[in-house]
C-alpha cells in the first residue's frame, strides 16, 4: 500500500505559528507504516528548516482602524499542485494522510485536500492532527 503524508501550508494573521508546530504525529504514523512495509512519502508544505519559513501576503483586513495581514506560510498553491502532478508520473498513493495543527489554518488545509483530490482522485483522504482530533 502507498501512503502520502501531507503537512499542508498555513494561512494565518499572526506570528509565525508554523515555526512552532511540527507534524510529529504524522511523522510517527509514517514511521510506523514504513516499518510495516508500506511505501510512504512525505510532502511537507511548510518546509521546515533552520531558515525562516517562506510567507506571502494574501490580503489585509482593517478592523476598528487596525490592519491585519493574512499570510500564507510555506509552499505556494502552484508549487503544491506541481509537486503532486510530478509525483503522479511514477507513484500514486492509495491513502493520503493530512494533518491539521491549528484550527485557523482550515483554508489552506481545504485547498490542499482539493489539490490532492484533483490529482489523485482514487486516493482515500484522511484528516488528522491536533485540531480535528480534539473537535
């Protein structure tokens, strides 16, 4: 069985939460599956590294005179779709495990799942992580 682990990008107004949240549970599940012979691949859209995570400003909202910037942290949507299409050339997952580490990141989670379903229409998508597990 082939399993894709997906840590999607994050959209947030505040400080760089993605630098503090690591997909530990997703990685533990992946290690367990791999130890049992599953073909496991990881797409980490937040691209954790010692350097600052890439961010792009999506929009600015004004509330009571205060401006709030909405940022997308991690890979741009076009890169996520390209990576998935490139992957499909020689490998297709049966299951895609997607993590959600923060409730306010739901938009990027939704967009990433839509991209996965577009490219890998036959794959089963399962959402896990802190937010869906505690809701």
